[in-house]
């Protein structure tokens, strides 16, 4: 593809009197859609035969779907910063979730948005931000975070007062099943704010996702005549797990299979809220959780479809790169857990979906097996737009893999720095390397894990102390330390021998 320079991009915006034939080609647009806490197989094209996600599936048919994508850490804020910068958490400095009062992302960090802003693009972001003060980021200096929660406080004023019991995100009752209600009554953790699961009577047009999609569509109409980079960040399917009709009843609970590894869990995970509440839910409650979760994903998918429909109606579908991904995953009943608060860095929480569509540039129906990571998304976007990629970026453009150059030996890495809270003891850290055959997770407190993914994809047997797996562990440990050194990880000096 011909390189697009800053001068070329700006001239396309200048409104000169040249004819359409004489005018330089307009730079392509970007639509980035982020889901919060979406399991890597929670859409039809990934092999889920129950969930109904026609719009994500259409993107996959018309573009490329990645099979193995690793989040840099199963935390919201650090991953969102990595998505913008192409840097790992230990590089951009946000290693845990940020409070709303935080300053957030450093304004001098390289971001995709800044490169595009310099090239004459309009940058807009709607929905969940979770990176502190948004206007500190130069590309969003005049685009402060809009509070969808304030919107719901406003619309709920005219609604009838809810009856006794749990309250949903918009001041209306939640109607849980008996299995969910019983689990909450027996739960002794820090709940129940994240443990209510059920149906709500909030109209579909009053959900957070509908409101965010409305604002994104309004913005598309305003910027459609010039190059844009539009980020739409949906909160679903994050807690609270409540959904309205028709989505609540869309997936019959009897049709939802439970994962085969649900009865296998590492001892250190038995102290987590994710496992303890998962056990209280039982099989009936877990199917209800998955049914509500699937309904939330279907609702997200419907709002995605509205945005894609507007993109087509405005004539911008053919020149827009669409990227769909998530910040981290969800346990989905794996290892007997719900939500995301596992101690182990299981596949369920560390892997995420990634689908890209770019008509005429990305071949249709591609399934990419090469390992990818969230840090690769920024350089991939810039590569397809012909814009410069900073030498400091840790990720790599995925364009070559999309176009057929598979590299099945490419490893991927993740990290997690853990505070001293709950039953986890003193602060400690985890560093992870994943290949197609193995996953090694180094834990500084001494309970490291090694899984043979080729023969044990459900991660049921920790082989870290097995003599038969020692050579694999030594090799992976050395590769992990090498990556930490190359990326300037400050924890490298604290790594013990394998």
C-alpha cells in the first residue's frame, strides 16, 4: 500500500478546488471496538454454537480472525493503556486498575491517537475509559470523558421506585433465579455488588451500550467527510450481569454446555471469590450466569451492528479498518469459576478475541494461527494506514501474518503485579510466556505453573515440578527472562532460577 504521509493526509482535508480525479486519495478510517471482559470464544465465529453474534461473525467472515491472542495482563486499565501505546504495562507504568481520580496515562507516551492526530485525523472515544483524566491525553484534550452513569441517574428519576432487593445499574430491580439468590444468601465474601445475576426490566434503548452506540453514530455523521479514528468501548459483558428482554431469554439454559475443566482447579484458586461463589452457584446457577452473559454479548453485538450499519449508510465501509477486541477474558465456569478474579493466569482470562476487517486490504475469511497480543494492535493499525510506528513500541504489526506469513514459533507474553490484599499475602508478581505447546507462569512467591497446552488445553495438570517437563520449563524460563531484559522489565532482577 502506498505510504500516507502527514502532508498527504492534511491535503486531503484542505477542501481545495481540485476535481475528485485530481484530488489525492483520502486516507482510510479506523473503527476500534472494545468489549470489557469478553471470553475469547464468546462469539459464533470462534466456535461457540450457542451464542448469537451475527455482526461479529460477519466481521470475521469479511476479514481476519486470530485464534490465539494474549492480553498483556488480565486487568482493565493496564491493557487499555497497552492497546493505545503498543507497550507492556511495565513499560507504560500502569500496572493495576486506576481509580477515577487518577491522573492516568502520561501525556508524553506514544499513542496511536497522537500519530493519527498529527496526520490530520479526527480522534473520538466513547464509552468506558478507565485511564484516569482523559483530557491529559493530547488527542483527547477537547474530548472529556462522558459519564453514561450520569445519563442513567437522569433517566431513572422518572421511573417508579424499585421494590426491595438488589438494584440494577439504572435504579430498576434485578430478578434473579432461585439458584442465584441462594448463592448470594450463602456467600460470605465482599459482595453482593458483583454477584447479582439476572433479568432486568430496563428497556433496550436505555442500556449503557445503546447510549454509547447512539453517541458513536452521532459522531460518525459529523466526521464521515474526513479521516477519523473512532474508539467505541462497551462495558458489557462486565458486571453487573443483568440483561433485559429479548436478550435475557435468547439462549435456553439447557443448551449451554459447561466447560470440561470445571472440576479441576489449582489449590491457590480455591481461596478466590471467583471459585467460592462459582461453587455456590452450582451447575444450574452457572448456566444462568452464562445465559445472562451470552445475552449481554448479544446485546453488545446488536449495538455493534447499528454502528456498522451507519458506517455503510455513510459510504465509509469500504475505506474503514474495523478492529474488534477485548481488554481481558472471563472464567465462564472454567475451573469452577465465574468472573475474572482467579489467581492463576488461566486461558479463560488471559486470552481475548481479535477480529479485523478492511475491505480490499485484508483477505476475507482469514484465520490466523500465529500468536498475537494486544500490544500488536497499535502497530498493525499504523501499518495499514501507512503511518510511522515508533521504535519504542513493543508490539509488532500483524499485517504480514494476516497476509499469509504464519509464524507458529512466535511466543507471547503477559504479566501481573499483585497488591497485598485478601488471602494472597504480600505483594508479588507473575510473568507469563505462552507458546502453541506450552504455558509457563512464573510466580515470585514460589507457586509457579507449567501447562502442556498441546496435551492439556484445559490446564488441569501443573507440571512445574515434574522431571519429564523440566527441559521445557528451563527453556521457557530462559525465554521469559530474555523478554523481560529486552523490554526493560524492572522485575528482572527479582527472578529466581527455574
